[in-house]
C-alpha cells in the first residue's frame, strides 16, 4: 500500500491559477510509495518532473532511436526530442482544458524511459529473447526504471514518483502483468487494468499527444531522409488539406519546399490539438462527471472527433507502409535486431561481461534485459563489437 504522502501538506507549492475539478490536484495526490518531507517550493508533480529530468535514463534518451539511428543524421528525432515534443503538445492541451500541466509534463517526459536502443526493433527482439522469462514491454520497463532501476537516493530504489505520474507512465498492461503488479502493490498502478477503468485525464491526454507528436515529426524526418516524398504525402487526406491551405495563402512557398512542409505540419498539429480540446470538452459534458475519480470510471474522455480519428488513422497507415517498412529502414532494423539478440546471448552466457550489480542478480535473464534496455544505440553497437568482434551498424 502507499505511504501517506507528506507532499500533501505543502500549502505554498505553486499550482495553476485555474484547475478543473476533473484535474489531478497535487494537494490530493495518492502519494508516493515511500513518504518524504515536502519540498518547500514545488508541488508533488513538479517534483516528479524534476526527478525525471535529472535521471540517468532521461539523459540516455538523446542517443536512442525514434525512427532513424542516431548516426544517420544530426537532425532526426531521438527519444529525447520526441519526449520534449510530447510534453509541449501535452501542456498546450492541458492548459486549454484546465488539466494539470505539471503532471502532463512529468508523464510525457517519462513515458519512454524504458525504451530499448534501436526503437521498436530493439523492443520486439528483446521481447522475443525474454519470451520464456516473462517477456519485455517498454511501458512496463518505464515503470521499472522509475520504481527500481534508477539509483539516486539513499532511502529507496527508483525515483519514488507520485501515484499519478506512475499511473500515466504505465500506458498499457496485460491482465497477467496487472495481476502481478497488484500482488506487489495492492490497489496500485496495475489495479485499473483489472477493474477496466481509465487513468487520469492527464494520462489520457499524454497518450494522444504522443500519437500527434510522432505522426507529425515522422513526416518531417521521413521527407528529410528522402524516404518519402511530397508527392506521396499529398495522397494522404490529412496532410494534403493543410498543404493546399498553406499554398492558397502563401503561393510563394511553392519555391520553398522546406518552409512549405513546416507550415503544413504546423497547421496539421494545431488543428489536431483544437480537435482534441473541442471533442474532450463535449465528451466531459455528456458524461456529466464532476471530479477526477468519476472521470476515471467514465471511459475514455480525451479523444479525437470521429472524422479526425479516421484521418489520423490514414496517416498512420501511410507512415507504417512507406516509412517504417521502407527497405532502407528495414535493413538497419534487421541489423539492430541482430545486435540486441547477440548481446542478450552473450551476456546470458557470460554474465561477468556486465557490471557487477547486473551480473550478480538472482534473476539473470531479467537483469540482462534491464542492462540492454538501458543502453543507448551507440553503446549497444560498441558492446556488440567488443563481444563479437563484428561491426554491424
């Protein structure tokens, strides 16, 4: 069970001037797993955000793949820049809905802390390697990072974040994993997956901000890489609408394709944000909820309109087929999978090749997964070359 949070008594901690009754109020947080003295100038969620920003796992995100490997170009998004864009979009939406901006920012900055090197290719391969040992899922790993793996404080493992931030970090969870979490932490962050309730509105908002962010920046990175063209994008209704709108107002941009692309993406982002705000306000009004707990029981409330959902779905399908499954991306994906697989095999066979704390763990396979998941792309490549004698990437 949760220890009573001493943060709750911090009357001087700053909060937003306007906070909806449906928002998570730090003054009524469910607290931390280990009680701590309050911070004199920060509320619970601001403190969470600061701990995340100062964590080792957060700094590693700068060298973890979003779509393109880090060495393929200096301007492609990484997990770090992606997380910052999610936080920016999330705060903008939260402000309009009078939800808690600090909580949204904390969740956004932490949501990818458990991601492996090499993006989803690394995660999928590590899950295959761990199939007989509980599997691997990056949302669960993000929670594991903030609850156990970070080592910064003398009195506890992890970052000891508030319940609300941890709840937002755990976006997805199977029934089996939820039941395991419930055994370890009765009534904790796994409970909602058993009861089939929703997380806070702030957590729901972060899930949507995540999708809005990666759809937009993957268009930018895809065009920059040369793997997708403007002509291809114009076959996608959502993008084509804003491209045509931009040209109608600024015909001179036809000679400045990069600026035309930026403006088209900017308009697309803005309208998605406005759509979420309007749709969510309507859903909340129809649900008749009056507080944050009622909102959790009301089903998903933060959402796109049906029309925008269909248009973003078309864009996602396009990016999957034309960018994520592009032969050039698939080639590096295959090499990345080999790096992760061979690293896993090497460490299981020779645990002493890992740092002592990992090598000495009673659960060797989970420890190997933790070690690999925490690697940056370039460290994983160096370790693979050191252990195998082969350079793949």
